[in-house]
C-alpha cells in the first residue's frame, strides 16, 4: 500500500456523520437477482407460491377424504387428490431448498466483487473513510447477509400468502371462523411489527460494532512486531476487546427481542387455534358444516398462524436488511472516475502540478486539515526530482497525486499537457508507475509478482528490471529462482523493496514514482540503484520521496516542502547551504 499520510481517523462504527444516507446500491434486490441468476430467481419465485398453493390445498384434500369416509363413499378420488397435493408440496419445497442457497451464493459473489472493486478504486486517504478491518467485515459478513434478502423475503412473503389464504379459506367455510381467527391475529401482527423494527436496528448496531472490533484487530496484526517489542500485549488485547460489552449488549438485545416475540406468539397461537376449533365445533353441532370442514378449519387455522411463527425467517430478513445497509454505506462513498482517453499524449513524461490544494478530514474539524496548499511544480520530461521535507510536510501526498492515488481538492495534475483525470484507467497505469516502502508481492511466484503491473511481460523485461533494481542476484540464489513461490517466502525488508522497484520498472511507464521506496536499503546500494536509474532511465521522469541527503544529491533538483508548501526549489548542492534544509535530514535521521 501507499505510505500516504492522508488517512482519515478510524471510525469505530458505521459511516461518518457527514455521509448522506445511502440508497440501495448493492444489487441484491429482485432486479439484481434477476440479472445475476435469472434461473434460480425464477425457480424460487415459482417454487414459493407453489408451496403455498400446496399448503392451502392440503386441508381441503384431507377434508374431502374425511367427508367421503363419513358418507361411506369411495375414497379413491380424494386420496388421489391428496397424494397429488403432497407431491406438489414436496417438489416445491425441494426446488426452494436448491434455488434459495444458489441464488444467495450468486448474489454474494457479485456483491463481494463489486465491493472489492469499489474499495480498490477508493484506495486510501480521505476518499475511503472506513478502516481496513471494517471494510473486511463488510466484505466478509455484510455481503452474504445482504445477498440473503430475496430468498428471505420470498420465504416470508410465501408464509404471508399462505396465512392470508388460510384466513380466506376459513371465511369461505364460515365467516364466524374468520372473525374468531382475526380477533387473535391483530395483536400478533403488532408483535411481529415491533420485533422487525427492533431486530433490524440491533442487527445494524451489532454489525457496526463488529466492524470496529475487526478494525482494531487488523491494526494490531499489522503492528504485531511493535506490540511484542514494547511488551504491550495485554494492553493491546484490552484495546481490541474494548467494544465487546457493546457487542454483547446488541447480541443480548436481539436475543431478548426474539425471545419476547417467540414467547408472545407461543402464547397467542394456541388461544387463536382453540377459538377457531371451538367455533368450528359449534358450527358442526349446529349442522352448518360437515365433519371434514372441522378438520379443514384446524388446518387453515394453523396455516393462518404460520406467518406469526416465522420468527426465524423474519430474523433472516432483518439480518439481510442490516447487511444491505452496511454494504450500501461503503458503495455510497464516491470513487474517483477515470477518463476516456485510451492513448497517452505525445511527450516524454512532463509532469505539471498546478494550483494543488489537498485537505484531509479530521474529527471535530469542519473543513479538515490542509496537507498541500498552493503547489505549483513542473517536472520536465526525463528529469528526476527529489521531494524533501519533514514528516507531515506533504511529500507522499504530492507523489500520490501523479497517479491519482489521491485526488486534489483544488487544482490539477497534467501528464504531457493532458490532465490525468482524462486518462482511462489502463493508460494512467501505463503512464505512472509506483514503488512503495513496504511493497506487497502479489502473484503465485516471483516472476508473476514482478510482472503484476504488466501481465504477459517478456521474461527478459522482468529479469532486466530486476538487474537494474539490484534484485537479480539474490533471486537467482533462491532454490527455484524466479519460479520461487511467494507464499511464505522469507526476505529481508531491503530485498522486498528491491523487488518492488523491479515491479515498477517492468511497467515501463513514462513517470516512475519512488515513495520512500529505498528506505530499507543501505546507503551504498541505494546510491548504486539511483545511478543505475540515472543511466538506464534517462528518458523517464522520476519523482523520489527521500529522507537521506545522499538520495537527494542523486536527483536533478529538489522540491523542499514545508507545511504543505514548496519552500524552495533547486539543486541539492545549492540548498545544502541553508542550515534549515540541512536540519531536515538531521531530524529524519533521528526519526
């Protein structure tokens, strides 16, 4: 990742207060389901009502069989109808069991991909206000929760349709049966409504706190060596687990809400059923309904109460709604768009920063902190400029602007006269390449990792870049050379940095940005690499964030930054006469 000092403070839970309420961008609704998995969606949409129809036909089929037996008629016809209804119900249930999980899996995969692409486009800094652990929790937890919305909704709607059908069937048997049923149903609907509101709120709160805890854990894992060196293990564990009481409160609150809803439904359901059965018995005694209808009334009463007994399904809907909110919050953060220019403009890599101003948000500060203010800088094609300044002066932020790893609040950056915002994604990456202080080797083996920014690069280009970065020798000493697997590969910090340099060189971009990319090297090796770049990359523009005077001396000229402004511009040898300039390197060495 880029070492850009513009990351917003880690948010303990959810989106910032200033973020607008997110609309649904997750694509996990019915339209999204039809686009992603039309077959599974249609199958589930047909299976659920088919199951409802089978459930509603079953009491009538049983009633027909009972009446046939009571009358002494042949039961073969009613039995065939009963078997047909049972087969329909079993088939519908089987299809729903297959299509539901399949649809959820397809939607989860699509949403996770969208979230991953969006997070990559956001990058680091003020555009992405969510800490890494929280983002991970949204990818891992919120995505599958949100993807379960359509199956959960269809299941709940199926239960609702079945319940309404049961009530209608009771009314068709005798209106008094429906009256007796509805007298107990209305309080049950109130119970369900209250439960859904509480459950959705508690699930959202639970997931937000869980994301904050994941963020703390991610920070601790990244700083595991520091924690061990400082002997602060117990204190760090306490910091990580600090949100547990809040997490526990949300979880227990959900359990209490579910327990209360289940208890109320369990008390209400028998009362409603007894009322319906008593009414049906009275109607039977009065001769207003046959015996089979008494059995049917019992079945329809149970179906009518089915919606109230769908607490688990309602929990699934609440979980899905909370996951949707969490995923939509992340997708609502606007990523910088790319241009449409698919050809780099003619030129040799001249880079112009014009009127640049960059702010980063801060907690409690309305306008945020200004990191860069009024930067005007031209880097001629083929020149090497060293960015020098104390920590927090804006060096890495300025370097990040060239490849749009962060965006200016004001001003623009031009590559050979064309604003970088007008370049398509691929052209921008071919125009500007980066090497970072802590590069991550992405790829199955070293050859693939070095060609990561330029897939399909010629092996000679890969080995040539490694030689220029002084990495070829130690790579060839590895057991499998460039075919060495990256998983579990133990390399020193300096060796990894040299591989990061080689990866940037393989991209063959017009502009090469080295953001403190040689800080892990000894002075001699760093000087050799800069000399190799000077002779081998004479036609490349280079921006180098440096902390050593020797590295600044290797550049064509220096841009000295202080408090977000360019204090001076000129060759290192001239600036060295200024005691304040020399003091910058003294402070950096102490740091």
